C-alpha cells in the first residue's frame, strides 16, 4: 500500500511540473515540443518505478536508468529542435529533474520531492518576469551581489570565532557576521525599491527605503519638500521611513539574542504604531499623489562594509570598556551618542553583550535610548531642512513618537 502511495506521489510531482510546461507551450503544435502534461506525469511515474526496482536490484540501476532517460530526451530534443521556435533546453532539464523527483518520492524523501517540485514549477512559470528583471540589472548591482556573496559565503567561514583584545571583546567572525547582516538588510531594501519601482509612490518607497537607510531617505524627503503640494505625502513618507527603523532593530535583536526582544518589543512597537498611525492620518488627506524618483546609492560597497565593521568594532570595544569603568550610566551615554550616527552598530553591540554578562533590562533600555536619539536626529532634519508646511505636518508625528517612547522608557 505504501508503494502505491509513493508512486501516486511520483505521478503527482510529474503532473505538477507538466501543468506548467503544458501551459507555457499551449500555443505550440502537437508534437513540436519534447514533453507536455501527460509526458511529464509519466516521467515522474517512471522515476518512481525505477526507484522501487532499485530497492531490489541495487542502486546502480538508478544511474543507468537516469543515463537512458537523458539519452532519450536529448534524442527527442535533436529531432524536434528544427520545428521548435524556442531551442532552449529548459524542458529537457525539467524532465530530468522530474525523473529524479519521482525517484525521491519512493526513496523516503517525499517532503523534499514535493517541495522541489513546487519550486521547480514556480521557477519555470517566472520565465518572462525573470528575463525582464535580468535585463534591468545594472553592472554595479551584479558586482554588488557578487561582493556580498564574497564577504558572506567565502570570507565569513574562514574568520576565527574567538575573542581578541581587551576583555576579549573583538570576535572577527561575529563582527563580520554582523556586517553581513546589515549589508543583507540594506541589499534587500534596495532591490525591493528596484523591483517594485520607486515611481510607485512615496509611501512604498519609504517602507523599503527605511530598510536601506531611514536617515538618508528622510534627508531626501526634506529636500523634496520644496514642492508645496506634496507636503502631507512627504511628511507621511518621512514618518513611515522613521517607523521602519523599529522593525529593523527588532530583526537585528532577534538574530543576535532573541531573549532581548522580550524587553524591547513593547516600546519599539508602541513608537512604530504611533508613527504609522500618524502617517496614515496624513495619507488619508493626501490629495494629489506624485510619483517619486528616488533610488538609493550603490546597494553594496566593500569600503562601506569595512567602515561599518570598524565602527562596530570600536563601539563593541567602547561599550565593554565604558560599562566596566563607569557602569550602566556610561553605557547609556554611549548609546545616546551612537544613536546620533548609527543605530545598527550600537544595537548589535549591546545585543551581543546581553548574551554574556549584560542584563537584558539594561541592554534593552540602552537600545531604546539609541533609537529615540536617532528619531530626534530625523526630526532635526525636518526641522532645519524642511519648509514650514512640512514641519507643520511632520513634527507633531515625530513628537508623539518620541513622547510614547519616553513614557515607556521612564516607566519600563
């Protein structure tokens, strides 16, 4: 009975991929393509049958059966390529994958087989979108992606995972891992704007731009405020960008020390909700919506990553030393100063300290303080760079956000 279920699963895997292939080639003439719905279903079933036979005749049979299937498909491809408009080998490769998944379905790897079939069908269905996305890629973005992979996949694993320096505060592996984390978040925000399109609107761009740099986006929106008709929308976008910093900080904390989230989530969530709510009130009366021409800088620069790593190392060392010499008050002072420049570095440093000797409550208050100072910096950008009408709409939202955080901070 179990064999029948496994074979049925192998058939279903083939039919799933076959549905996608059949739909893609629905306009082709009968017999002008390698395989359709029925053929893919049969290929999956054939893989399942050979998988069952190999249990009795030996696994080497699978190698010969896969080779025979490959030869058969290549021969069919050669015969039909003169009739096909698309001479790619996508369907051929998909058929070999289907055969392999059919084998996996009867070899005790049912979950992997089903998941792989879904991923395969999804990837095949995204042909047009993926091709369009590749065509829109710029050389700097490809280089940035390769650099990110270089520092994460190649460099990170070879770094020593132990402490160096005073108080053993500097761990090369941990430092660079945090650099990779921040670079990945910024990278994701950059491509979210690129894929969705910065022209989709200020609010959408503010959400994704906040992942890259909420301070930089606030600065941009402040300069954009010369167009008086957009003041409500710009104010709403600035508040949304500022609010996006709060979930970003929570993500960083969860990755380093999930227990710390229990301490900071309430005040951060409160400030986030206040900021989003006020932005929504402004957005309701947005009037004319203007498309935004905003694009962040290069998604990843190795020099910027190294600079962030040095800043992070300096803050980690300072945080350890200041708390040793001056106690918790000194750590709060460092958090406030660091919040003026960069929230990520102090957040990661303190989160790591809470995994060692720093109490969660002290670490949580230090992070909240840094976040509030950084919000004050964004408020200052609006105050000094925005025109009068922008200040009228945006400053009350910042004030309420900081007030809510202050109340929680004082009575937390």
